[in-house]
C-alpha cells in the first residue's frame, strides 16, 4: 500500500497528524526542502498545526525535482522514523503541503514568497547556498550571483531570490516576511542578512534601506542528526507500517532548536512544541558548531582514511573515539558557557554518535569541507592558540582533511581548486586563503597542522 492520506487511515504502528489537514493553510515557505528540514523544522511546525492551522509549509527544492516527485503523489505526507538501539518509532508528518522546484521555473516560487499569507521564509540551503566569499561578504564573482545581478527578476541564487521576493512585496505594499536561517553557520541570521543586503544594495539602494529597516533575520541553532535515506530504510519502514513511502526520513531521538525571538510578522507557537526562544543564540551556535560539528568533521576525515563507513564505526575505534572526546574538550575551552554544562553536553554528544541504529555515513559529513572547517575547527584553533590553550586535537582534524583531499575526490564547491592544491601537497592547500584566511600566514598554525598529518 503506497502512502496516501487515505492509506494512512489503514496503517499500523504509526502516529498520525493530530489535526485535520483539510484546514491547514500555508504560512511558511521553506527553501531547501531536504531530509534535515523534514526531520527538524517541519516536525516542530507539525506540532503547532492543531492550535494554529495557518502555518503550513510550502517547500522549495532549489534544483532537483526528486523530492517533489516523491512527495506529490503522497500529498506531501512522509514518514519520520526515529531510531535508537531500542527500535524505531514511526510518525507521519503532515506540515508540508506542497513542493515546488525552483529549477523548473522561478514563477511559482516567487508567487509563494510574495503571497501575503507567507509570513516566514525559512532556509536550509547549506553553507554554500549563502554565496559568501572567504570574508563572509557576498561573492560577486560567484556565477549564480553574477547571473542574478544581470537578470534580477529571474533569480537563481539564494540572496537573489530573497531580494527579488522582498522587492515584489514592497512594490505591492505588502509587509515583508521574516527570514529564518536554519543552516550551520555562526550568527546565521546576521550572515544571511549581510549577503542579502549587499545584493540588494547592488540592485537598488532604497530597497536595501527598506530591507535594513523592515526585515528581521533572526538567528537560530538547529540540531538533529539526519542521515541520507537508504533503500534498506524504505524497506524497514514499509515492513513496520504497511505503507510504502517513496522518501521517508530517518533520525535520532534528540532534537533541539534555539531561536532568537524576532518575528515581527508573527510565528507559530513553537515554544509549545519545545523550541527554546532566547535573546542571543550565539553561545548555543558556537557550542554546537564547535563541539558537535567540529567533532563530526574530524571523525569524518579520519574515519574515511581508516575505512570506517559510519560515525558509530568511528566511535568503536578507541583511538579515534579518544580524539573525538579531545576535540570536544578543546573546543569547549574556547566557549563561554559553564564548563560543567559543556562537559555534560560532550557526554551526551558521544552517546548520540554511538547510536548503533542510525548508520550516519562519514562520507556524508565529509562533503563541503571548505565551507565547514572555518567555523567548526579554524575559529576555535585561532582562539585556543591566542588564549594559550591546547588545540592539537583540532589541528588533527584539519590535518585529516588535508590527507583526505589527497586520497579522495572531494564533493565541494571548491573541488577543482582543492584537487589542484592537494596534488601539490598539504602546504599548497594551507595556502588557500578562501578557506584558511589569516591562518594561511601563521607559522605556528601550519607547523601544528603539518606535524599531525595522519600516515
Ligand atoms: C554534519 C551535520 O553533515 C554534517 O556536516 O556535521 O549535518 C550534523 O549532523 C548536524 O548539524 C547535526 O545537528
């Protein structure tokens, strides 16, 4: 039986939406409708729809049609399978109402974003979607940005798309939406505002001023480990529920969302669904990016080099498990939160990494290293060094990346440059200022990293 609203009524072992989907109307447009969004923000929104049904989600796939093709015959429904050593709990999420594909024509995407009912545009477009240069400014040489500056009414980049939608809303006299970044970047709201405002200023300075004055870009820290879905997942979930889902999503029990409470256009009651609203997200973002993601990147590269397929496999390698713990301790040393809280966080993270049922692939985390390393490992290295604290475990992670680049073909927006540099040797990779910034010139840094290159 294929998953459809009708079939759902006959399924077993499954939790169903606690509201009537017929009454749900869209209030959010989400850019980058991938597995992460479906296991995270869409679940929190699902919790809110019984009380406030006017916050349904219209999802946007930026390029590929495969998510739309999977979800459209299911009326947007999909299975969330939460897995740990004790088993799998299945739940059907109903908050995604439809999916549109930007690559097939930007018209429907802009129509959704300019609909006055849309009060939040949220994003999971990954680090590279922000089109930043090494200093965090809009990369004007970025091909998608250059194309959008030439034909701004048909945008293909994320900054171009947000600016065009905001321009159209302003022209129509409609209030703006709130722009909610859910990507793994420090101060992600401010990072996004910066590229959006720079793009807007290149188009029209008055528009840039209006965006500065009227549009809120709250920051948020998102956390849930979400592996890519496999054929084995599809089969296991069909066997459990009796429903064939074209694209279920598997995740861990842990889930966290810390959000800066700045939503002038309103928001669903996400606090009731467990979201933490705070005035400053930065301490949480730094903690998560350095302790979780920094350890993740380290174990991904070292794990790949030793032939470990999954995060749990790496945690079963005593030497690497110790390195992971050291990365967490050394990055915790750079953070301002109480150290006992941070050590409890580290213990919990290591338990999450050991989840035997998740099959989180090291190859998945190894992607896009050039975009990830600066905030995950390089910033804490610079700070630890300046404070005279240890940073050798963090340097081992960077060294792991250098070795990985020599032996694997990286999936990375800088793949060509990385391949060329890696062919010349690790020193040439360390010369890439777009990744390393001023650390490229720091003798202590180069020496510390090169001394830790794995065999
Ligand atoms: C991972 C993250 O792929 C990666 O780079 O480090 O996706 C990680 O699983 C999430 O940030 C966890 O919240």
